[in-house]
């Protein structure tokens, strides 16, 4: 199993990467994701991709995610 970090997970290439990895979940695991300012898009992806690490650039978004998802490392 290859462990993957996706930078810019809510962008065009990031969402395409997520789709490919979802279809090959026996070979790949997303262990970390980063997102810019698209928290809605990030949360949508988080519904079906479970990861332990999220990198978020905006302080207020980091705090929001930490409050809502206590098990994540932000």
C-alpha cells in the first residue's frame, strides 16, 4: 500500500487524483491533504476520504476544522 499526500486537494488536479485513488483503494491510501480556501470542497472530500492530517492555510479555517474534527491533526 502506497501512502499519498495530496497538495491542493480541492483543485482540478487534486480532485482528479482523489478519484483515481478511490478507484484503486487497494493500492493507495491518502494520509494527508492540503487545501487553500475551499473549506466546503475540502469537507465534501472528507466525507469519503478519511485521513489523519489536514493542512489548511487560513488560521480561522484551521480552528474551525479542529473544533469540528477532533480526531484530525491540523
